[in-house]
C-alpha cells in the first residue's frame, strides 16, 4: 500500500460515518447498545444498497466511484434508502438523536447529490468534513481534529488522481457547512 492511500482508507466514508454516528449518539445520551443497534440498521438499510448500486454501475478505480452515472445513481439510491431508514426509526419510536441523525443524513446526501449533479466533489473529504462540522457543535475538540484530518484526506484524493484540488476544496466546504448547520439546527 502506498503512503498516499492511507488517509483515504483510514477515513473512508464507509468507516468514518458509522463510527461518528455511534459516537454522536452516545454523546447525545443514547446507550452504547442502542447506538450500535441503530447505526447497524442505518448501515444495512442506507449504506449498503447505494454502495452496491455505485459499485455495479460504470467504471471502477479500486473502491472509488468515478463516473457521473455511478455517483448520480448512488445518491438517488442513498437518499431513498436513508428516507426508508428514517421511516423505520420513526415506526419503531427511536430516540430523538437517532431521528435527528437520520434527518442529517438525508439532508447531507441530498446536498451532496445536488452538487454532484453539476460538478464532481470529493465525498471522502466531504464526509469527514461533514462529521467534523457536526462535532464542532457538540464536542469542538473532535470537530477541530476532524477538520485537521480532512487535509491529508484531501491530499490523498488529489495524489491518487481521483480529484482535483478544486473538487477536494468543494467537498470540504460543502461537508463542513452542512455538518455544522445540521448540528446547529
């Protein structure tokens, strides 16, 4: 493995989002067991299907989704699946932080999907920045660490020729802004 691959793998969206979700729920007062249960449901219902759709559509570069067709289909699937997971959470009377986390996911995926429709942005950087923005509102030191960690992730995405500097910056700005707003609202 090359050194430039490490930040993208360590802070991969499919790893960082579930870990952050469990952490945020625990910080918001949900028991560790319930946090794990609800995040597992989100993974099964809302993360796996869009990942499979993206992987089975268009070109592949490792685990990266590189064609616009892949990204467009994965966002539509993602928002649909996130909405379904949110409905499940409502139906089973999930704690308020679980519902809030689902709403943040739907909003963030919708925002990233709209941006993706017009330009390619780095979701690796955007996801980490989204998490950092959310943590800035509930535990600022973790949020600042997330912002700092997004720098090597952005470097990695450019170095691996998956994104331009502009796409990385756009992902970071969109992610940080939507994460912070989700945490404030």
